[in-house]
C-alpha cells in the first residue's frame, strides 16, 4: 500500500513538472503590415523578443528557424546572446552546419533575441517560427516565437485606401498568396470553384494573415467570408493565375 502511494505521488510530481512552463517568450506572436516605396531597397525590419528561463534549472537552449513561407528574394537572420548569424544558418546547434553554440541560461535568467527580415524591395508575405528546445531534452519543445510579416507597395496601399471601407482581395489575380483588407471579424474563409465545390477553408483568420492559393489550378474562384455565427457576410471573386516571365 505504501509503495503504491509513493508511486502515485512520484507520478503526480512528474506530471506537475511536465506541465510547468519552462520558458517565457515575450512577445510570442508578432504580426506586422509594412508599406514601402520603390526607393526602399535596403529596408529592414528588426524584431526583439525576450526569452526567460522559468524551469528552475540550467537550460542549454537550441533554436531552429523554420520558414513556413516567404518570397524567394527575402532573407532573415537571428542574433542571440552568443552570436549574430547569417541568413543561411537555421539553428544555433547543428553539427551538420558546424554550429554548436547553445544559449546557456541559468534559472531565472533571460536574454534578448533579435530577428531581422530583409525583403529587398519585394512585396509579399512571410511566416517564420523560431522553436526553442533544451539540447539535453531535444524531443520537448519549450516555446515558439512566431513572426508574420506582410509587405505591400506604398502606391498599391494608397489605391486600396481610396476604396474606403470596401473589402478587397489583394493581389487579384493571385499567383501564390493573397490577403484581405477592411474585413470584419470572421470565423472562416471558404474557397469554392466554379462547380460549387469547396476546395479550401481557413479557420479563424486574423488581420494581416495571408492565404495560400498557389497550389490551386488556374481559374476563377469565389471567396465566402463567414462570420463567427456561420453566416456568409460577403462573397468575393478571386482569379488564380500563373505568371510567366
């Protein structure tokens, strides 16, 4: 009986530790819309997040830069407390790249991580995640910093502003990704083809989100904007087209 009780206590303690937040990341989610002119060739965006060790023990942190999507011309790089890394480096602990520089944080210690985006005057959208792990426990993700950036041309932004409060799909025709302007709070976006078949849905869209359409066949589609009560509040036309040089 005592042995069973001890086992239950140890097991409960283990679950308590597993559920404890080991890392604080502030801010953890960054969204930004940027408008540039044709002269802003060297424009960069730098974002800062603070990472703090809440685990009660020393951590040797590994971060991995995961690019979900971004224009081909864009580059991003990370600077932590150990080094400033070139865009080609996607982790601070990767033997294959010859990088072995974990960030050592004592209990309660924090550091500032800087994430830089260089779009090289190319409009588009990007989503990048920085995932943190303890290299001594690599299967356990301690936290994630997420960056969603949308870059538009200032002239196009001015044209959209002239439309006032009208909901607009941009760009249209679309090659890869599109986004919406002046939308109300939505619960879902549905894409239908001309046969009336739903081909894609985006749940809980947020301002500044971009939406993938580049893998859909070329043609005309209808976007149904659905509110949180399931009511279609607006239907928009979208043209999917491949652009050739």
